[in-house]
């Protein structure tokens, strides 16, 4: 299979139609196997995946070091095709607690210097603050990234989890390639205002959480015990009645998937792919097995009848529970 490509907006690069979100290889989803993580990154590159997404705070730099190792040990041709997207700005303490975001220009350049060292590269392909720093105008943060672009340390400027007004202000400051934001069958909040804004401005969307952290993968069971260091143990959508309700949605989706002879995960990813050529889903596969399943979504074609059936099974707003605990939702623009 030849990997199809999509463009990261009018100012961004061509990337593979599916990107790989690497956070779970280092943090927030319980323990991960480093050897399998590197093997999965190599398998993704071999399959034609070009977009690798990370954050400098994923495992306090662990994820960037992991990607750097995978790129160093990959065949030269595969290494050269890789495009790395980095989020920065999240402040952590040694206990792993979150203490806000720093978007000051000096901090932007400091974060970038450390990321370049950990990744072992001379530039970052797409650079973005993970969440807006409420104490710093977005124009200042984006302006600092634009200076890094001028010096060759960054190729393209992205945004993450911001609303329509912030997108417009950022785009008036410097060219923006893409907005990274959660988008899936059960997280469709961007459709009302944010997605029309990005399309008006020629900005792509890199959609994370396309399987809602495994909730709609078809593999999550109601009796699954989550480790204390697994984000989902504290996520509203994975609690009590919310979980039972959400897994009922998955079972309705499973019936449609079985009729097409595909997995639940594949039909959920294919749905995101169907939403427009300007949307690039990020799949969070931590193993080669899950990666192979996710890549199978590229072979799934959804016709009008399929889309109508999916909409009936999982209508917009059907999920129970917020995407994040309340403290984290406070940093997300609506």
C-alpha cells in the first residue's frame, strides 16, 4: 500500500494521511516497553508514516529522546522522510504534577533549545505551545516561534487546543500550518466554530484522540483495571456510569464495523479521515500490532449509508463525561 498524503494547511508540508502520536510510549498510559516503542516507530516509518507527534513534557523529555533514538537507528531514507511535531510550554514538577504553561518568548526559545538537543536534530518541523498561556498574548508566543523559523530552527508554526478567536489572532501574526486538537466520533466540539475558522484561514487540523484514548477502540472492557499512572484512571469518560454508557456506544459502532468486515478502531479512524482532506488523524499506537490495525483504516471506504449509520449509532454529543478532569479542562479554550 502506498501511503496517501495530505497537506498541513496552505503554509505547511505534505505529510502522511495518518500521523503517529507518541505520547503513550512515555507517559500517562501506564508503563510502556521501550524496545517495542522503537520497533513501532520504525514500523511506522517503513509503512510510510511521516508525521511523528511529541511534546517536550511527555515523560519529562523521555519521548523526545525515544524519537531521537528511533530516528538515529532507522534507515537513512526513512529518517529523512520523518517530520517531527513538538508541543512545548507545559510546566511539571518532580512529582509529575502540572503547574501551568509558559509562553513567554524567552521560554519558547529555551524549550526549543532543549528539544533540539534531545531529538538530535538541527530543526523542528512543526512547533506549538501545548496550551495557551493566559498571562502571555498569543501574538508574543507565536512571534517568538516565528523568530525561530527565521533562524532555521523551526520550519512551521502550529497551534494546540485553542479557540477560534485565538486562531485568528495567531494567524494575523505569522503563517500557521495546523491546529492540533482532539477530534473523534465522541469529541466533536470543533465542528461548530473552530473547524469553519481553520478552513476559512487555510489551516489544517491534526486530530488527536481519534480513538478517545482507547475508549472507542473496541478493545477496552468495563472490568479493565487501570494503573495509577494511567491518565484514564482519573478521566471522567472512564468512570462508573459514564464508562458503561460510552461502551454501549462502542457496541453500537461494533455492529456497523462487523457488517463491513473491519475493526471498531478502523471504522472510528476512517470516520475522522472522511471529515475532510484538511484533517490528519494522529493514531496513538504503542505496539506494532495496534499500528497495523490503525493503518488498516486507510483501506476502509465509508459511503453515505455507512456515515448515516455511524451518525445514528454515535450522534454528536453522545459521550458521557468531559474529555479531561476539570482542572485540565480549565486550560482548554472552547
